[in-house]
């Protein structure tokens, strides 16, 4: 209200004084011309007489002059009111434009960090808001009482480092997060716990973002030292905080949905007991790897393995004990495989591993690690009894333009040859000279 008063007073004063300085000289000129015409040509006429005549006329015109000044003052008041209304409309338009842009950002599929950087840019771009060209947005991650800086503009390296993680209650941002209320500082005071040598004097707006009574983040904006906030600014910043809180809520919901979908997809292609991929996914993946091997003329190998005498083990000790063997074998296969390999539970006690860009000799090394890994384990299916389990493994390397079924049959045949030769061993399908992929 005080700002509007002085704004209007300035215009009233200027218009009134303008009226006075126009009307007074004009009165003097008109008064001089109201003298008798012949007096203008009398050289010896006394200057005092002329001055008195002009003064007398000016005195008679004084009420009119005052009226003119008052009229100009009223015109100034109306002009000031019009200007204020124009400024108010412009500010409201600029404010609404920023809020609309923020609402559009809330629907954007851009990553959260980039969206938050755009939020900072939008807010500090307001011409009527005396903000510095820098700021940051913090987000509460994993329900911990810690703010993590997700986006920033114009902050120095020391601030980015020291404010990367701010516990609730620490410094201005942490206080805003802990209280759930806006915190303002005119200058760097004793609440500003994070400082470094050479820090530029400044003030702060720290606005918490709250959803259903829970703080989800804090937006920090900078002002010049000594700057004093207004109710209008706080109201605007609270509206911005509400929009950003909505953005955070939506992004977190999207993240949870994606993770849920990913988890569902993994469960749909994963064997629950061994945590390896299931057979349905095996055939999809093997077909893709064969296409890639043909396209890039690269190597591809396949491991197929079966637990020796597993039916007998189940019949003797029961299926729960058999499941323990299957689960431990799944662990051994994951630990023995390389990062590029993919392992599957192919059947009841049969497993397979796809090895892209791998020749048969390297595939045999992986198979031997699996065989040794299971053999070294000790199972105790009954009290006082220790049992070692083994696997028979077949390995095959893909031949150019070979059908998937043929590739599988060669690995399967190699596995049965391993069983026929005494079990607990690796047997591989030898390649004929010149028929290996990638040769």
C-alpha cells in the first residue's frame, strides 16, 4: 500500500508543479498585454507601474491558477491510477504466463532434473521479481530426512558440493524442510550454516514443497543483501511451490509405475525358484542372438546342462530338498557366467546358457566353472548326511545359417554324450574345419 501511495504522489506532484510552472508565466504574459496600448509605446513609463499592473492581474488570477494546479493534480492522480492498473495487469499476465509454463512442464516427459532446471529459469525470468539469476531445487529421496540437490542454476562449485545433501534442520533450506514453512533471510546470518571463503553477500527465499502435509522438497532462490520480501512475492512463490510439488508427485508416480512394470516384466520371464530366466524367454533371446550372429558374422555358443540322478535325489529326500539343489545351482550358474551371458531354467532340472560372441573353447571354460561350482557344494538333505551333486554339460557353437532347432539338438546331443561317458563332465560338439561363424 505504501508503494502505491508514493507512486501516485509522485505523479500528482509532477502534474501539479507542471501546471503551476505553465500557468504562472502565462499569467504574467497575459497581464502585461492587458495594459493600455499606448502605454507600451511610452518610453519613459515607470517599470514599477508595469510591474504593479502585472502583479495585480496575477493576484486576480490566483484562484484560477490554484484551480488549474488542482485540476492538473487530479489528472496526475488518474494518470498514476491508470499506470498502476497497467502495471498490475502486466504483472498478472507475466505471473500467469510463468504458472502456465510450469503446468505445461508438469506434463512433459523430460527427465526430472531437466524439468526442475526449467522451473528455476521460468521463476527467475520474471521482470517484476527482483531475483538473482541463480537458484536450486532440492528433493527428498527415499523418505529420508535429507534434501538432495536435483537442479541448480548459477551456483558456484563450492555451494554445489557442500549443498549436495542437506539434512532437515541444517542451514536455511533444512530449516524450511523441517518446519514446512517459507524461510527468508535478508542477509547471511547465523542460520546460514553452510559458508565458504569468498561467498558473495546475499539474501534467501527457501520455499518448501508440501504434498498432503509431507515435505517433498525445497526451492531456494537468491535476492540481493538487504532486500525485503512482499506478501505478493510470497504468495507467488507458494503457488510455484505447489506446482513443483505436483511435478514431483507425478514424476515419482511415473518412476514407481516404470519400476513396477519392469518388475512385472522380469517376473513374467523369470523362474521364481532359481531366479534365472524361464524357457519362454530363452527361445525369444536365442532367436535374437542367432539373427545378430548371422548379421555381424560373429560367434555364438550354447551350454545345456542337466543335474545327474536328480529324480533319484527327489524320490529319496523329497522335493523340498530337491528345490534347494535347484536354487543353489541357479546361484552357481549366475556366479560362473559372464556379464554378456544369459542363463535360463530350461526344464525341471535342465538349464541353459547363451554366450554371445563366444567360441566353443571359451564356452567350455564357463561350463567347467559351473560344473566345478556345483560339485564343490555340500548338501545335507538328512541328519548327519552330506551329499555332493553333479551336472552333465553339453556345449555347441553356432554354425552359419543353421536352424535354431539344429543348434539346440547339437547341444542336447553333447549333453547326453557327457552322461553316457560317466556324468559330471563337459562334452562339446566339435566343429568341422571352416564351418564356424566368424571364421
